[in-house]
């Protein structure tokens, strides 16, 4: 049985079938402000540098809150953008809140705190919508928790992945409801 380690970049995926065409689902998925309405952790989002157009390389700030680690900001950068198919971004520690003792890990797109991705596939009369998150390899709030109890890393990572899956479920179920013209 493999040991679950943060440095290995573990992740979770959740998917739903949405009774709406891919263009409608894409419109919702690429609205960077929408997840803040649907997620218990992400509080709000704003574009970096006055940008308000979703393009590869575009950046946005995320304002987050978690009962165990408090409030923090992240800077995310669009890394994948394939119209009506894939929208992906990396999350960095813009303020150095989770940087290690040497300051490593701050705003490093090459070593992100997390990598997120939406995938859309036409299916029957609707869309198969999938969201994936991979944590690490860069430092994040999870790193701080592991630093406090490294002997429990596997349980800490497993617990966080469970939380992230729950957050993804909330977001995808909300997108599904909106795309199908229901109240999320």
C-alpha cells in the first residue's frame, strides 16, 4: 500500500453529468468569480493587474478562509485554456504566508501550492464536467499543518483531500444547477 505524501502531489477528482450544452457549462466554468459563491473556503476572487479577460497566463487573486489556518491570499495563473474543453490554473503563495524557513515557495508557478483543472466532454445531450485538484509540490497551508505533526502527514493529507473533494462537489453541483436553470 502506497504512503500518501504531500511531496508526491496527491489529488482528487469529481465529475458530474450536466444536462446543458458545453458552451453553457464553459461559460460558468470560466467565470472565475463563480466558485466563491459555491465554495465554503474561497471567499472572493479578483483579476490581477486590471485584467478581466481569461487568457493563458492571466492571473487572479483568491481570498480564502479555513478554520484551522485562518485567512490567506493566493495568486493563480491560467496554464491551460482549450475552448469548451479544458481550463487549468496553478495556485501560488503570493504573500509568502506558507513559505518555509528559507522563504522558498513564494509565488512560484514552477512549484505551485496546487494545480486545478476543469475538463468538459460532450456526452449525449449534455456535458460531462470534471474537476481535479493536485496539491503541491510547493508549500501551502497544508505544509504548515504537516510541519506541526510530520509523523501524521498521511492522515493530514488524506483529511485535506477529503475537504477538497467536498469543496469540488459543492462547486460542480452548483454549476450543474445553474447550467440546468435550477437554484444551486
